C-alpha cells in the first residue's frame, strides 16, 4: 500500500501530538506543518525531516508547489482554532487534499453547504475526528439501545474543569470558539444522536461561558444534560463524565490517547461514519442552541 502523505495546520496546539502519533502509527509521512507558535519540538519525536512554517503564506506557497509536482500530499490535518476551520478546510480541498478536521467542523453553519458543494466539485472528502464513536463502551451502549424498546429517562452530567487560562485563550473567546457548546458540547450531542437517533426537539435552561444545561427529546429517550468547565473544588481538578439511563450508570471515561490512531485507520479506509455529512445533525443542533 502506498504510504500516505500529510500536511498539518496547528502543530503547536494541544491536540496536535495525537495526530502526529496517529500519522506515524498508520505508516504515514508528515511532509509539512504550520503554526504561528514555534514551540514545536514535538515534531522531532515523529517526523524530524518534515518542513515547518510559522506563517501561513509560506506554508501556502509550499503546498501549492508540492501539489503541482508528482509527489502530492494526500491529506491536510486541521488542529487550528474553531473559527479558522472553514477557511482551512477550503484551502485543503482546492489544493486537492482530503481533509481531516477536529470537531467542530465549523462554527457558522451558513457556510456548511458551501463546503459540501466544494468537496463534490473537487472529488475530495472531509473527515471529522469522532473518537467517542469508536469507544467500546459507547459502541456497546448504542447496540443495547437499538435492541431496547421502552422509553428511557436519561441524565448526562459532564464536568471537565478548566482553569482561569481558558477564559483568556481563544477557547474562551466566543467569536473564535463558538463557546463551550462548540468546544465540548458538540462531542456529547454527537454521541447522544449516535446512540438514540435524530432528536425531535430541545429545551435550554442555561448557557454561558462556563456552563450549559437543557433537555433533548428523542423518539425513545429524554435526556437531561448538564455541561460545565467549572472547578468542582479548590484543591484541584476533578472530572465527572456520567450518563444515567433509567437506573443504569455509564461512565464516559477512559484513556482516549490511542483513539486518534484508530480513527485514522478507519479514515484511511474511508469509513463513512467519519464523513462530514454524519456530523451535520449535531452541528445544526448546537447552532440552534447558541442562538437562543
């Protein structure tokens, strides 16, 4: 099998090492990466001979030259802040690369149809990293709910604390991140839709920079959800990720450090559960929630 070639945007970010590891473990080759921050020594652990650019113009010129050669790059990986996803996905597609993007796909759903048209025009695919879908516990739960006939009353409590730095980073800037429903909530709603099917309606009780809550109604379930990034106590950080279905408790925890590698393996096989189209329901749901 031909070794796949990758380029990566946002290589200095928190999640980038997982992508570097996934590319390496799937016998890929990182040709080039880019970030405005140059603390990128992590590259040496995986692809020391790859090119690095600390400005997009230089990266863009390099990609244009490579894509005009016989040694084309196959995939563009996007680990940049949410508000840049649309333009970076578009950049990848018009330069004849498939795109692998961290969620959310974008934070302005008005641009969604443009991307879907563009990928058809260039015959390129857009993939999302959906690591929770390949979690064994969640996959078993999905199968169990498919077999279950009775209506379920559910409570989802998801607290993943963040320190004060969060409020001063791009993640705390609503214009750059879209807020916690885009940063974190969209992963949870994607899984709820993955488990229970299309939602019918929703209610919102609270939505601010650090917490959000409401209810989502499905054909066979009603889920009351609470999402928070507040510190639970002054002594340190404590996380809570629990889904209660009737009287049965499911812990949504585990080590996801290897999950990107599994996602990449499936993406390289063109598994359709990672296609952008499969994320549309959760993306539209969050868009509606944030407008209330």
